[in-house]
């Protein structure tokens, strides 16, 4: 059966053409002999191309994945598809899993798939292929117009052994182009996160399956190594590239981590980047990561203010743990990235200034910032709703760059100022010697940005010559 998967990523904060969720589903469906194609949609200008693909490919089922901010495009695309081709349209992903009731406002979607999609999607295809009714499959949710009710079917048990699924083979993506453009190779070896940060979807995903947290499940090290070997055998990996292990908490399971690092060191020497959390770090852990080729770790700081970080965001991380983790990483020669979030309920300008101080003292190389977005299904969205912080309409908001909230403690204009000047404010609070080195180091970056503005073609040529991202 012909299956078309659509990944809308329009004016997105992420701007990433690879999504492991769709890759896993496509690979699983292909193992049953289905023909699966992908449409990556990064602009509304591509809507006509999507319709043309639907007409020529004639899929029996069209499946979307969507985060909250992309769902409006799902509604438009599903309408255009239904107007031009008879098929079944469904949507999956975190947003519809946490808020399946959204199906009521998407009249051109036949239903949504809640939770993990591989088994449910395969069951849907099997039912459709046999000409049988499919609305009763597990994980399926739909709007029954006759009764004006949202029907939510039971969930399949969560899959404990991820090795039962084939590892994602990337065949539906132009993966070589992704590697060449991004200069890194993304991998995801686990699902879930044991923490309950109030702004994140993981605690809400855990509740969908009846738990208090989103249980962590990892593929076996042997299975992970097989996937890495598959990618190396089927793609050209530049020497300038690195591997990105994008799991929420790559370092959480120390036994698994030790086995993985041992096998990776034995078979590969390309540097890699991964994520960790300040409260699960140690000097020895960073030494092991460095020995295996770790180039950089992401350790989100989120807020330097204890009240915001631990009472509002529910991070349960002390300042001592933050400073120690960055100190140990730098001691072992590993670069760091300490992302923050500003604009959460109760936060004041003074609290953000405190965050800037903490980030400055960690001397992390990467110090990006996101403006808080209240995603539906999260604990902080509930708090925003109860306190009337949410606007009546969102408008054309730049996700994670400006705030939609009407907060009594800080203005939207102040948050935009902090977002746009974040790195400058942090560098300004570091030592004189650091500031001198930083400015000297960034002279080539400054000139490259100027060249990019004057002549994008010349900038592209320079990037090709140096074979890496200049900034």
C-alpha cells in the first residue's frame, strides 16, 4: 500500500528536516512491504507540490506529524489533499497525543494516533488493506459527528524492548543532504525521560500511559552500533562532521553508557555530542565521555534563580550541581552548551539578571536562550490558563523568540530585549581576559556575517572551502 508521510516545519524554531519519529514509523511500515514516501514542508509555497505528489503517488493513507505550532498547517494541507484525492488522513505526534480533542477542529482529518505510532499505524494499514473498519484500533481517536463526541480508544501497552522495532534506516529522507548541510549526523537511541520539568512534554506523556513519568527505554548497545554502521556504510561522513546523540538523557544509565562508550571507542573515532543533566554528572563520567571522543555536552541551565528553576520549572537541581558539572566538563576538555528559558510565570527582570550571572560564571561556550512557550498538556500551560496569562488569540508569534503571555511580573518587550541581547549580556559579565579572547575569536565570524548579508553566494562558497560552518 502507498503511504505518504508529511512533516510540516514551517517558520519553525527547530528548522530540522530530520525527525526520528517518522523515520521509525516509515522503517517499520516498510518492513511489511509498504511503499512509504515523505514530504518535508518548510514553506507554504510547497503546498501545491504536496498536492501534486498526492495526485501522482495516490496514497491510500496520508499521515502527518505535528507539534502544536504546526497544527494549523496540518488543517490546511489535509483540506487540500481531501479536495484532490480520496484517502484516509491521520495525524500523530506529541501535540495530538497530549491534546487529542484537537481533532474536533480539524474536519479534514479522519483521526489522530495517540502515543507510540508504529504498531497502531501498522494495524490501521492492515485494516484498511482488508477493507475492514479501522476506527476501533487501539491508540486511535476520532470525532463522531453523529453523537458530537470525541472517541478515544484504549492504548497499546508501551513497548519495553525497542529492539523489536528495526532501527530507523533514513531511506525516506535526503539524509546525505542533511549531513552535508548540518555537518553532523543525528542518532536517537532511547525514548522517555524520568524527570517532570513543568514546561516539558515528558511528564504529560507519562500520564497518558498512566504513569507519573515518561519511562526511559533504551535500545541495546549492539542495536545502536548496528545503526551507526548502517549510516557509515550508506552515506559519506565528512571528516569535519560529528555524531549527535540526541537522546533527552544520553548519560542517565551508567551501565548502558559504559558499554556504549566502550564499543564506540573500539569502532569509531569521529567526535560526538550528547545531552546530560547537571545532577547526574561526575568528574569520572566526563573523563569517560572524553576518552570515547565526546566533543560537547548539552546541560540545560534553564534558570539561575533557585525559585524559578526548582519551584516553577520543577528541575530539582542545585546551583552547586550546575557549577560542578560545567567545571568537570571543562576540566576534561569537553565543550558545553547551557541553554536557558526565560519568561515563565512568576519570573521578574531581577531573576533573569541572576540567570545571566549564573551562566556567565559557568563559562559555558554555548549559551542560547528560549522564550517560554506554554505548550498544551504541560503543567505550566495549566498554570498559565488558570491565571489568565494566555491571550485570546496568538497571532504570528515567533516561537521561543517572543512571549505570548500577559505576565504581571515582566513585559513582552523586556523579554525580547533579553532574548536578542543574551550572549552579549553574558560575555559582558565575564573576565576581561575572556572578553578580549572572545572578541578576537569572533572577528572572522563578524566578517563572515557581513559577507553573508552582502553576497550569500560568496558566503556559500567560503563555507564549502572551509568545509564547516563558520558560525
